[in-house]
């Protein structure tokens, strides 16, 4: 049976978080790094064979240290999925390709190999979301976790004048996990032109550009991404560490 890998994308340095001494995935949240909260959701999942953490190259040793300190080999008598730390790439998609390259070097890359990619700073992903991604990938080329857009989406191609207001009923906000047949994702990425690569925002766009079948997985509003300082306050509230979130 082909293997399932989880790739936790921790390659960012968190410039939008402001002047902080370490990338946002390493910030403390309830006594442990944000990254550890996220990893715990994947290491305990019985369907995942190995968890890959893609870290900034300069932070690989630090990442390995905090994982050794916080992720045990066993939890309640259950063996957890092994965790391997790799260096990320210069872009999000190059980081995903580094993960696939590792899988290929291990000899595990075939037509049915699955890679579940997830933002390291989305610590509130649920087992239901992961399960749905792994179940639906059997019938599609990729899965994209989304929630329905609640606000009207306004497009402006020049940043000054509204060029389009699409029908909100057909609009969704992307989250992660995004799940792929790893070999197909690699092949399609390598087939992109330079111009196509320049307009990429995430790996699912690779699949869409090349006409692959990408299904929707229902996400959760609380599957939020920690990007700005205020998001840490929200995350603490979700963990019950704050009385509430105030504007």
C-alpha cells in the first residue's frame, strides 16, 4: 500500500508578525510553540506514515530541538508517526517540492503516494478535516480545504478601481490542509512555464492551471492562520487562555 506523508510547512519567517526575534511558528502559545500544537494533530493520526517539517534552513537545528523536547515517541501507549525536519525552499511551492524530493529519495514516490500539506501556523486543524482530505483524495487529483466566503469579494486589477464583484455564492476562502497525489503534483509543477510559476499562490493552483480535478473539503472558521500579532490573542482565546478577544 502506498504511503501517506504529512508535510507541515514551517518555512516562513513571519515578516507580517512585526519585529519578532523568531519566526511565528516558534512563538509560545499556551506553554509550547505554535508548531508543536500543529504537529500534534498529525503525529497521532493513524493514517499518516511520516510527518515532514519544512523549516527555514537557518532554523533546522532549532526545529529539531523543540520537536525532541515536545513530541514523544509514544503517547498513551500509541506509537506516533516519525517526524523528519527538512529545509524549506525559497517559495511555498519549492518547499513542497523539497518534501516530495525527500519522498522520492526514500523510494516511496509512486502514482498513489499522498502528501497532505498544512500550514505550521494553523494549529486548530481538526481530525475530521484531515480525515476528509485523506478520504476524498482517493477519487481526485487534489483536495483543497475551504470555507464559504461570508464577505463580498471585490476585485481590483489596478488597486484603485473595482474591476469585478463576483457572486459570493461561488466564492470560498482557502485554508489548509491541501492534499495531493504527490507524483502528479511534481510532474505538473515541472511542466509549468516561468510565467505560470509567477502567478502561483499555492500548490492547488498548480493543479487548477493544468486542468486537474481538485475537490473541496469543508474547513472550519476556527481553523485560522496565525499571521498578525492579533492572531495570537485569538489563538489564546480558542485555547481558553484568555477571557475573550477585544477590539
